[in-house]
């Protein structure tokens, strides 16, 4: 075995260019598998982080209220209080379309939402300055707001300077009582995650001149109970509306699971497509090994005439094919590990070679050498020594 391995290395080194071209297909195939799987996994990690920021324990509820069928905030709060064993926080969401102005400065892309005092726990973002919306603000419809970091910095220069000042939401004068901590660590921009304003939802309804609330966020105490919490809420809304057409409940965790399933299928498909190049590379290995057998027919005849067994000849050529493909696999792994983070950086995400992709791609490359090297090795081992010695 050791002698066969040494001879394999010697034959590979004696034909460097041919050996390199034989390995090239395996190198490209292995590197492709690692890079594609690494990029898909990097994208999946980015999606997981995004969903984590939004909250995987959240239920998003959308209602369609009519004059004859409706669910008010009081109805949903009563349901929430009755089932506190399942639910942690609840907040209406009332979007407001308005331009925020302070003196001559104005912002037109700011996301303005009316929320409850419990939204602070749902949003999971600390305050940079001031205070958050309180229950008393909601009960008395106070014209107060909490600004995002960008909004406060753009209008007032800093978070601290914004607290206590007033801004205009179109024609409504609103006092700034707090500023949220910065979300986006990379860039502050108009319309970004830090360009936002939160109002008491009752104040937002007053601005909209509409008493209807059609969106809610409800968080579940335990993520593993989110399916049961969703069913409980569905039953309640079904009883009130008498039809599922009037409401829709979405779950972040279920959306994440669906996304993960889709991405896993995509990863497997891309890995399979890249793996086709490994199959093509295997054909190349077999082709070169057949050429090698033809070139070394006389050498095989001499070895067999000196007493070399059929199994020894078979072993020598199989090992040579396996070593060739394994070296190609190792080079492909090194290339994939280097290119994957660089490609991820170009796509503005963190990506790295994954251990399963490395192990599978290397295992396949080694197997290719064994499988596709067996036929040429068998042909070499089956040569008649007399016919082999007569060969030119």
C-alpha cells in the first residue's frame, strides 16, 4: 500500500501539466459547491438575524372591520387580559401619513405609527433620551411622540436636544418626549430604520380622523406555544366575524421556518448543480487513467512477468486515481474557503465555508477517484503479461 502510494505521487509529479488538468475539474467542482452553499447559508443567517430583530414570538393581526362586523381595541384587549397565560404584550398599529416639520426642516419619508405603551417591549429598543409613551398618554390622547435616532438628529442635531421640543405632523403640533437608540450601525439615512416616529395610538386615530384599528402586534410568552396562541386567537376572531375572510394572522416564526425550508432546498439544488461538475471531472479522471494505462502497458507487463499479482496492479492504479482526485479536492477546499468570505463581502453579508459542505465535497472528490479509477485499474490488472511486453 505504501509503495503504491509513493508510485502514485511519483507518476503525478512526472506529468505535472496533465495531472493539473485532470485535477482542474475537481478543483472547480469542489470550490463551487463550497462557495454556493456558503453564500446560501450566509444569506440564511442574515434572514434569521432580520427575523430575530422583528421578533419570532410575534403574531401580526390584520382586521377588516365593517359596520356590521368589527373588533375594537377594547374587544381585543379584553381577549388579551383573559388569556394572559399565552400572551405577553399587545399593541395596535395605526399608520399615519404626514410630513414631519421643525422650523424650515421637513421629513417626508418618516414612518409614523400609533402604538400602545407595550410596544416598547415588543420593539425591544432602548431609549437614547427622554421617556417612552405611557398609558396616561393613550388614555388622554396626548399629542406626544417618540422619535427615531435619525429623525431627532436631523431635526434637532442630537437626541438630547430633541426632548422637550415640538414638531409638526402636518398641522398637528406634537411634543417630543423621547428618542430611541440607534438601530442601523452602518448608515443613517432618510427612510431608514432610524427614521421613525411613534405616537399614542389614540392620538394617531385622532389625526387620521378614524376610530378604526385594523392592525395589531401580539407577542407570545413562549415561542414554542405560538401555534397554540395563534389557534386561540383565530377561534376568537372567527366567532366575532363569523368568517375567516375578515382577518389574517401571520407568525414570524412560521414565516422563518418556511423561509428556512425554501433556502435549504435552494442550497441542495445549487450544491447538486455544482456537483455535476464533479461528475464531469470524474469522467476526466477516468479518461486520463485510461491514457496512463495505455502509455504504461509495457511497464505493467514487466511487473506482472516479475510476479506482481493482479490485485497489486489494481491497487496501484486505483490509489493513483484516488490521490489525484483527493489532491484536487484539497485544493478546491482551500480555494472555496478563501473565495466564500470574499464573495460574501461583495454581496454585503457574512459568508463562510460550512463544515458539512467541505466534508461532503471532499468525500465526493475522493469517491470519484475510486469509482472512476476502478475501470482503468481493472483493465491494467487484466492485461496479459506477454501481450503487454509486446506493446510498443
